[in-house]
């Protein structure tokens, strides 16, 4: 019974993932696409965690945590690039236009 529930959860996450991909492709602004990309990363983390539970392999949770950290760092890097136009910018001051 629990396996069926997790299989249903996995299908729901896949549907969410498909909707986020559509939003990332359509999205009118760059920030909409960035939020969709972050949602894709979060859905992928959920997929890894649910798959690890279904196959009784707890090491998949470690992979999910690692992917979550990469997702956070990637989102911050993209936001910094869009704000300052350069990843090596020290930040703290307003960007030059």
C-alpha cells in the first residue's frame, strides 16, 4: 500500500516537473524562467528521494541533498550574473548601467 502511494507521489512529481519545464520554456521574463528552473531542480530532488525510498536505497537521499546544495548555489550564481553582469563582481554596490 505504501509503495503504491509513493508511486502515485512520483507520478505527481513528474507532472509538476513537466509543468515547470513548460513554464521555463514559455515564461515571459527571465525571472519567471529562473523560478521555473529552480522548481525543476526541486522536483528532481523529490524524484531522487522518492526513487530512493521505493528502491530501498538510502544513499539516494545523500545524492538529493548534494543536488539541493548545487541548486541553491546555481540559483544564487545566476541571480548575481543577472544583477551585476559578471560573476566575479564583488557585490555590495549598485551595478553600473
